[in-house]
């Protein structure tokens, strides 16, 4: 291909700033509210509740701290099993372990690449005493949340919704981040809007919101001195970070529209290739299209073998694999990423239970062992990749990326 490398790197997803962020940061500076109280924090919590339709928001240092406090609110104790999305970032479930819980991984379903409701029901048959479910909305696409809620209600389980990647996405007209008993969003640097860091715990339970707010400020009691009667954390969002988030929020819908345009341009550009894009059901959900992902048809995969840290593949005419495409993108100074490696394949979690639609299985390295069953998450990881999805990428640059990917199948 007669294509030159991009002079300026094309990234997966980076912050897009607009100027309002600086205004609110300066306001924090000039009023000297530089710590974990101030008008920016108050306004960001208010704006978030109004936009999402939840009653209470607690602004925190990041999404992980919000997840940790959600686990505490759910009452997870040492040795408790907790059902968790399998194909997600480790931050979704590491806080389960912080509280001494044991993640039980629920396999993925192909319709949305999220937690499979059928496998979740199977998990309750195997572990009927589990009382907490943690579901993540992968790459900005909602899980089948109403089905998951029904299963949780049936088994009297608390639902924690990790909407860190899906702020602004809707399911049956309702904003994600409002379906669980406790919900989490993130303002990390690569998210749909950002504070450079930051996150929020969302709930309709005033008592829970007040508890989380207290825990996030070292669990200080209402006393004239520093009185502590339980463990606390330094988890409160700073007023400066809140200023960045406050300045970003008005642009959320614009960012989503730009992300969707990128997704649709890829989908059209790849229509003649043996690939599909990350799926969603248009009749019931509208993702925020945070990352555009590609899945190679099984018959179009060249040979690819992945270890824990290394990969080997053999190029074949008319075929490709994620590793080859990612290498080719890197050659032209563009950044792609592998799909999240499923948690049951991670070295730290390989001995944890893993539930498929057919029951329990176990993982050994990157191979799945179960009775005549397919590991959906591992299959998507093997055949999928995340494409450059930065909204500052021009249509012309994206067209070049499309040609680079097409070249891998020639």
C-alpha cells in the first residue's frame, strides 16, 4: 500500500477539551476552593443527577473508588462469592477482592458482548446464596439490563452497575448508570467526557449516598474534633477535577454523536470484509459508541497463538488476525488495542469459578475446558480488537485506517 505513516499519532481515545473546563478550574483557584469541597463538586453532582435521572451522586477520585464504596454498601464480606462480568477491565471486580469477596465470572453473550443472562441464571442454580451481582457495560454498549434485574430480584440479589464506559448510553430509553442499587461512572482521561480522573457513585438511596460520602472523607464523625468510629478512605473528588468535569458535561451529547459517526464510518468501510462491528440491539438500546471494535469472522482468521505476554501469528492471503492488524496500525502510527482479556483467563483469577450457559467450567492459560461448551468471551478476545476511536480523528484519517485494515486481508 502506498500509504505514509501519520505524522501525528492517531490514538485510541484521548480527552477532547473545549475551554469551559479551564474557566471552572480558574474559578476554583481564584476562590481558593482547591480541596475536596467547593461549588464545582456541588454542581457536578447536581448536573449528573439531572442528566441521568438519579436522585443522588457522590463525586469521587475515580471509578474504582466508587466501585469500592459500592461493594461496601452491598455488604460484601470475607469469603462471599460475587457474580461479575467476565469480559471487562479488572477495575470492575478488583474492589470485590478489596472487601474479601470471591469473584465468580459470568460468561459473555454475543448480542452485546456483555454478561449473559442465561449464564447468570445458571450461576444462581450453582451458587444460590450469592447476594451481589456486578455487571459492566462494555465499550459503551448496555448489557441486557432488564433481564439481569429480573434475575437479581428473583434471587434477592443486589445489582451494582458499572457504567464507567457507558455514560450517556440508554437502554429502553433509560440512562445507564441508573439500573442498579448502586451505580458507577468514570471520568478517566480516555472516557467519553473526562476530568483527567474522577468518578461517581450513583444511587436513589439517600442513606447509602450519605454513607458513601462519609466513607470517602476518612469516615469522620460529626464531632468538634477528628472522631473516627469506622474505616474511611481519601476518595472524595477535588474541586479542581470537578471543574474539568463541569466544563465537559455540556459536550457529552456532541462527543457521543462524533463517536457514533466513527462507528458508522467503520461499519460502512468494512462492509465487504469478513468482519463485524461490536453489536447492539437498535430496538432497545443506544450505546455511547465509546470504542469502535472489530470482530473477524472465524473462517477469515489466520493462525494466531497468544501466551500471557507474547503472541505469534502467521500471515495468510485473504485472512488476518487482531495481532496482525494491530501491528499494521502501529506501523502507520495509529493506536488500536486488543479486546479486554476475559477475567477468568487472567493469571490472578484463573482459579476462580467461571460460569457459562452450560454450567461451570475452568480456564487453563488461554484454553477453555468445559463439557462441549464454547467460551464466548475468550472467542471474542481471540478474534476481536479495538480500533482508533478518537473524536479528533478526521474522516480522511479514518478512511486511511480503513484502507490499512483492508490491506491486512489482501
